[in-house]
């Protein structure tokens, strides 16, 4: 039995044909089920009734409370051979259409709001399935009892949560900030709504990457929100997953984070974000086969996710499948030009290939898309220095800019250490590495890009030992 989950996460079916194939029925049958039996089918806001989609986890929950008799109209439907329930094929990355302004409940909002209300209406059906399971699983009965007693959010809070999740999935600075606003409003409406705290934690977990929020500001907020979500609902897979992410990337407690990732997957083996973020955790620790396995599972559950595809491309490159990884990232850059993580990864790859001009171009695009003033200042300095004096000119040109940013608390001490090391300034590089350790910068956690000129230095090796000790906690 899957734990309660975010309704906007899961394998997405993008047409009546795919929804029908999921059940092995005719299209006219599943359309009738929506009308007569409350089949959970969504409509894109503002697109009329013809553009539909559904999530397999929601359909599965609906199915648990139903008995589907053979239907006479299916054999003569002429709609093609049905596939087995859950069978899917790979689709190109899906780009969701923009929502209208959701500050007011306009006519365009109504399909979206009806979806939220339908989900609330279906809650008793899901609950009934949980209660039935109590009598059939023996020793696992206590777990299902806990699920049955979980908090049901009020409809207003759930509508706000659904809107927040939509914007969160878009992963632009503007959309993430909109998502923060919606999740916060949901918490105000229902302070016991654990999933709203999860959404808030997930926003802060991503704002330090896709926005310009400093990690020292974003991660503590994410950690506090995730901890509150677990307190409110210890059976929430999403809460444990969000807490695992912040525990690793901010607290550097690797062993604790892994237990929380695994707990999330125990509670809900089909939670896409858990497989995805566990994969990035494993990638940071260079556990390539395990990371690839988790990323593949995430992609199978949500093949249209561009975020998963981008991380998979970089993981393939890091794991030694370089041609495959680079090809995937290039394809994704064309299909989804506003996904900044793709350009960030391509910049790192081009740098490793010594194609410095391309790397600098990609990194400028990242700064532009993330509205990162510090990143744009660095891009200007790097390009100017590189044009005048190659790599050495670039290091010399960016050094004062990086130093000023670090002194003001908005730059990366680790990146400044790399620059000092490249210019042969070893004492300054070691001092910056200590600062990166004290600030808990992610680059210090994973040690990339490696500073090869310092690998034999006792102070550097001591810092790496301290990182390893933290990861063992």
C-alpha cells in the first residue's frame, strides 16, 4: 500500500488513450468512468475539456476501491491493442503550459480547483482501501493503522498546496518563489498540513540552486520545514525524503541521510523524488552503479521529468558513460532551454574537455537564467580575462571579483580556493578551503572540482578527513 503522496508526483498519462491503456479498456469506457464513477482525471487549466492527463498512483488508489466487470463495448472498440496496467513508453520531455494568475478564482482556475475537490472527495475511498489492508497484512497492521489516522487537510489548504507543487515543478526562480508563497498560505490555512511543510522544504532545497538564495539561508529553512513535516506525519515518505536531502547537503550527516532516504522508499517505493534525490546523494559519494539504478527507477516512474533527465545526463558522464551523457544533455538543452541545470552541467563538461570558451558561455547562461548578479559579475571578469590572457588571464581577472563576493558572504570560498591554487597561492587556497568547510559548502562536501595541487598537503588531507568523519554520522 503506497503512503499518502503528493498528487502531482507520479507517472503521468497524457491522453485518454494512455489512460485507457493503463486499465486495458476502451477510451469510451474510461470517459464514462470519469463521469459515473469519479475516475481522477485532470484537465490543463484554460485548455477546455479535451486536454486531459492523469497520474498512475491516483488511478491505482481509485482502482483499489473498485471492481471492474468485463465491458461489452471494449472488444469492438477498434482503439488498438491494450497494454498491461502500468505499461508505458518513453516520451520526449513534457513542457507544461503556463497557469493563469491564480491569485483569484477566475473561470480558468475552475478545472484546477475541481481537481483538488475531487481528490478530497476521493479520500474516503482511499481510506477504505487502507482499512481493508489492515486485516490482510498481519504484522504490518500497525503501519496501515497509522496511515488511516493521518491528518486530512482542509480543501482550501489543499488547493493552495496543489498550485504550489505546480510552480515548484517548473524550477525557475520566479516559480519557486511563487511556490513558497502558496505553500506558506496553505500552512496558514491548515497548520497541521504536513505536506505543505514538505513543499516549503523542497522550495528552499532548490532555491539555493535554481535561484540566488545563499545556501546558508536556504538550507536551514529547508531543514526546519522538513523536521516539522516529520513531526506532524512520521508516516510521510515525502517528509522523510525532504529531510534526508537537507540532512546530507547541509548537515553533512551522510549515514543519517541515507537511512532517511531508505525510510522514505520503505514508506512509498514509488515516490519519484525519493529515487531521484537518493540518486544524487549516491552520485556525490561516487557510488555510480547504485546512483544509476536509483536514477533509472526515478525515470521509469516519471519519464517526462526534465530535472531527472538532466541529472541523469551528468551522472552518466561522471560514471564513465561520457558520450551517452553528453548527448542526453545536448538534446535536453534544445528541448527545454529554460532548465538551467542542463547548462550548468554542460559548462562543467566543456571545462573538463578544455573547451573553455563553451564552458564560459554556458555558465553565463546559467547566471542569466537564475538572475544571479554575482554569477554575471564573475562571467564578465572571466570572459574579459580569458580574451586578454587565456587561462592565466582568466584566473587573474576573476580573483578580485571572487574575493569580494566571499568577503561579503555571497560567493563560494571553495571556488576562490580553486582560483588561488591555480595561481600558485597555496596558503591562500588552504585558508579558503577552511572557510568552505566552516560554511558547509557543497563543493567542499563532494570535493569537486578536485584541487590536485593540494592533494598531498597535510592541512588539505586533514580537512578531507574531517569531511569523511561528518559523512559517517
